[in-house]
C-alpha cells in the first residue's frame, strides 16, 4: 500500500508542491541528490574518487516529450562530459541516461530521436574516456530500450544496460545480455506493474534478483550489482569467487547517500564500487521512487530527516 501511495505521489503535481515546500525535505534532498548543476555533481565525483569509488552520474529528468526538452537533456549531458574532461574527472566516469529524457516519448519518430541523442552522448563519452549506461524505466519501455541499446552497441559496444529483477522477463533478458563485453546493471526496480508482468511480493523480487545475478555472474559479461541488500551483496561475492571472477571483473553499485560506510568497506576490500549519483532540478520523482522501492529506503529517509534537522 505504501509503495502504491508513493509511486502515485511521484506523479502528482500537488504532492510535489507540498513536499518541495518543506524545509526538512530540502535537507534530505541535499543528502541524496548531488546538487542541481554539473559542477555540483562533479564535486561529489571528486570526493568519491579520493576514497577509491567511481561514479555513474544521472541528470534527473524524464519528460523529453518534445524536441526542445529532449535537446536540453542531451546538451546537459554533453556539458557534464565537457566539464568532466576540463577538470580531469572524465576517465572512468559513467553517465546514466533515460531514453524518455532524450526524446523517446516525442510523437512520430521518438525512438529515432532518442537514439540519435544517445549516440551523440556516447560519442562524446568515448572521446573523453567515459562510458554510458541506458537506464531502466517502466516495464512498457523495455523492448524499445533494448532495441535502442542494441543499435548503440554497434558503434559503442561499452554501452551499459539496466535490468530490473521485479519483472518476470528479466531472467531471460539476463541470458541474452550476458555475453562477452556486455555491461549489465542489475537492480530490483523502482516502478510498478501488474502481477502478470512483474513479481509483486518482495520475496519473489529478491529470489528473481538472486537468479538473475547467478546468470550474469556465470556469463562472460561485466555484472554491475546494484543493491543495498546485504544478502545480495554477500551473494554477489560468493558467486564471483565460485566463478573465479577477479575483483575488477564486476562491480557493486550503491545509491549516493545510502549506506556510505558499506561503500567504503567494499572499496577497502579491493572491490570495484560505483555510486549512482543523481543531480539536477528534477529530483522529486527520483526521490519518491527510491522511497517506494523498498521500505528500508523510506525508513532511511525518515531517519535522515531526524538526524539532519
């Protein structure tokens, strides 16, 4: 019930007005979102790098329903990459892009538009030594997203994919994407779908995550283990050991502001750790979906309100 309420609130303009107006919420946003400007995000990237932790930067925004907004999002990523190169932070940086922000929803030709914009970002990323990952969105977009990904990988084979274990199809998608050189981020999922499409019980989502993780670790690609669940983090380590994967042959990904001590612990053990780092003014839907994703996230946000007030 709480998940449904939060996901509905993430789409509500009225709920956004109420949340944005509160001072404590602003403090929580400051903890989990790396500011509104590219320079803000790169300041955090620099601090993470000092601790031996990499970053994937997401420019928040999913409303590229017209050419102008899609172009704005594209230019925002290009500016981020340009600035990262200027300040010496581009090499090894990853950027996460949502195809909806790049024009997928534009009527008549949206897929072509978002592909061209994503390809422009991939080309610039390749020039500066960075990579691009095509982020996951709602379940109705999966086929379109994977089609665009396949097109991008023809010219930019390092382009990463994101799969969500709450979807019933994802285990098969993992098998298709577990080939050599394929970067795949596996997360549990922050969207909602009916029971014929998705697992609706938390235990089933977790079991799916474990199965999918097994497929990716057994494959020849590069798994990116995106979870804060201690059981799944431990499972990833065991699977990597069982498959004789080197520590640089997979990575852990955790959200900015969530379990920072665990990020440091994993990095201290020699593991590859990358933080998912969102920035930008359109933070509200992101924040609500993270709370809806798991009750533990909601509790963490509520604790942050108390500790930062």
